[in-house]
């Protein structure tokens, strides 16, 4: 549905820091993205040639940002900025993300939204194996499109 270059135009991340390859589908309360950027040895989140599972939080946050921007555009707004407000019940698989050879599928479901405050559940998997899950809250600021 949306490819990497289109995603980079929506969120404040560009180049290699834009970690999502594509948006597979999205609706009012959910978005599904996919990527292989975790396999790139030049991934900006790597340290000592390793990418920890903790990095999956950034993948989830970027999917939320894309979803927020798509929804804002639908309603005639621009999502100017967004901040992670809280993380709850976060679980990670053992091992390193850099050792995962399959495509990542990032599923985010919006379970609450009011006045720029949003809560999403996150499920990130590879080959139908859950690598990360939990709830993420975001506080966002929207402005009217001119």
C-alpha cells in the first residue's frame, strides 16, 4: 500500500533511520507494516554489529507515527509531533534481532484515542513467532492543514 519512500515523507525519520519498508494495510484502528531493515548491517540502531530486541520498540513507534499521520491527513490535520508517554507489559523474545532472518511484521492496534493521547497494543513477529508485544502510549500534537 505504502512503500519506504512514501513512509519517509510522513514521519520525521528519513534515510536509514526510517525503518519500515512498507505499510501492508491500515484502517481506523490498526496498521500492519513489514520490513527487512533489521537485516541491514548499516541499520542505525546496531551497536558492535548487533541489534538488540529492544530495538523493536522503535519499529513499533514508527508504525504508530505512520498510522497517526495517515489518520490526521484523513481528518484534515497534520501530526506535528508525537512523544512516547509510557510502555506497559512489554515482552521480548530471547536473542538478538540481528539474528532474525525473516521479514518483520509490525501490527499495531489503537485501543484508545482522545485529544492527541493514544494507546496502542503492539505485536511484532517474524515467521509467525512473536518477538515483541505490549502497550505503548503516545501524546501527539496536531495542527490544521493549511
